[in-house]
């Protein structure tokens, strides 16, 4: 997370643990466990000063804090502006061999006195929430991974247009579903581009791309891409050719007079976790090999040339949690950044992931009808469609993930 960009209060560690235990565990077969000990609530702790770090033991957890880190994270008024949530301290001026002259634990706080007299105080709960030892065992985002049965049995209700547009609680419930499952619906939306735009703006900012801000498309080959045909599209994520693929895709079927055209949804993280369990080496390879995706369009009215580079599975290095899947066999470009033997192993790993993604029990098929707007987490859930006949008109747009998460955090999620 970039300093200064993300200004939000961090959910207290214990609250996060409670949220986790409140989820139905049986539905999250491959969720990483969060082990947050009672430390956050503890008012006392013992410490030891090592050569390059302070070791704090509280509530059965041992945490190690580097001395420069401690000085850098001082929350005193001169070091940190708590009204803008930004650092005042010049990190470049900290002596890299700094050590505290005096160390005490009083009233649930670690108190350090540095040479020169500056005093830093850290609450034990803040330290517990922010130490590596806890972070490496927790997830950044709680999710319920699903296959078709799990999703259907969860009986998630769609938000309703009227309530959604006026009531923050309805928006919050919708976003909670979106965060947990990677898909969420709003029903009874007027079948117009304007209403679709309004429903989207209730969530966050629209991300303009080469396809426009709000787009409306049909099988007219108006763009150089298979989406603009009547052909079936296998499961994929969109805009994998962006350095930062769009976070969310919104679809609203305004009209369909014909057959077919059902929407396919697959939880990419469910498949990825299966792969991790069954072939850790193949999973690991897909997190390491950089893959290029490309959008090359050269028609009379549109010239585009875009390239995005990144592995199929993106994981946070400290806890191995998957946070983004790039999977688009149509737009995947030439593989030329790895030697031939790694290429061979990559195809094996990719095949295994493909097998998981294609298991019929993992497929959720939905017929989008006028009035039903779907929001898809394009970093997690793959979409596709059945071939179709007749006039079929879809409108929608993309959103950036950061903006949507920010709305969710504002609502306390
Ligand atoms: C959604 N909309 C029709 C506007 C664009 C479709 C983009 C298709 C592209 N192959 C991709 O997967 O990113
Ligand atoms: O036509 C559809 O249902 C979806 C097509 C598609 O994958 C897209 O527009 O991104
Ligand atoms: Fe797509």
C-alpha cells in the first residue's frame, strides 16, 4: 500500500478476527486463516532489546520491530499529522543505527525515548495490528470462494434499484456481497444507459477506456474484437492488456430478441486455490512467469495498441494471498520472456488451472435480462457468454478497484 495515497483507518485486528470467525467456514475451504491473538486487548507486554530490533511479547505473540521502523512510525504530532494521516517526519534524516535510550511499557503503550529526548508512544494494539508476524498470517480481504452450488446455496439477494439509489444500508449490503463473492446485482433498474450510469455512479467513479465511458455494444463488428460478434466467448478477464486491469465490469442487457447469450461466471480464486492445494509448484510458477497480453486494433475508426505485463496469478508476497488473476486466452500475446523448458512447465501449469476453471460445477450461468445490472470483480471472477442469435444489446462500463474499495471503506466495510 502506498503511503499517502491510502488514507483510511485500519480495521482493528480483533474486529477483523471476529469478522472472520463470523463467516461460515465450511464455505471457505481454502481461505487462509487469520491468527490474531488476544494481544490487541492486552494492556501489558514484556520486551527484549536485540541488536537491531525490539522484541515485544504480549498475549502469547512475539513481535519484532526494527528500530528505524519504530522511529519512522512514531505517531507524535511532530512526526505525524493525524488530521491528514500523513507522515511529517523526514525518513531520510533518521540515523540508521538508531536505538532507544529508554524503553518502558506503561498503560498499554510502548514508550521509547530516543537520544535527543524525543519520545515515541505506540499503543500495544496498534503494534499488534501492524506487525509483520500477524500480517503474514492474515488476509487483506476476506472472501467466500465459490463454485456454482456454494453461490446458489448462499441465496444472495440482489439490491433493488429504488432502495439502492437512496439508502446507504442497501449500498453497504451490496458492497459486502461484492467483496465476499466478487459479484453483486441490482434489480429493477430502468433499461437505459442513463439508469445504468446512475446505478454505477452510486458505487463509484466510472473508468473511461478506449471503449468509451459508458459503452453500449451489439454484434455489429463496430470494433475489432470478438465481443462485438455473436460468437460464444470462453471465460476470461477483461483488459488484461492494461498494466492495471479494470477492477470492475458492469453489464446491463438492455435488449435481447433471440436465443442463447447466457452469461458465464467462474470464481478464478476458487480455481486458483484448488491449484495451490493440488500442485503448489504449478501454482507458484503461474505467480512468477510474466505474461504479456495485447490489444491490437486497426480499423478505419479505431487504432489501439496496448500491452499489459504480469503473471496469471498475482499474490501478495508476505502472505501468498491471491489478489488478481489475468486470464484471457484471446488476448494473451507472445510468450518470449522465459526459456523453452520453463515454457513447457508453464503450459502444464496453465493447463491445470484451465482444467479447474472449466469444471462444470464451477460454472455459474445467468441470463442477463433488462433491469438486472451485474457488477463483476474483474480481478477475480471470469466472465464469458454463450453464442446467440438475434439482436442483443449490452451496456455497461468499467470501474477502478481503488475507487470501489474506497466507497466500501467509507461505509465501514
Ligand atoms: C466490454 N466491451 C465490449 C466494451 C469491451 C470488450 C473488450 C474485449 C477485450 N477482448 C477484453 O477482453 O478486454
Ligand atoms: O456479450 C457478453 O455477454 C460479454 C462479452 C464480453 O466478454 C465483454 O464485453 O467483455
Ligand atoms: Fe469480456
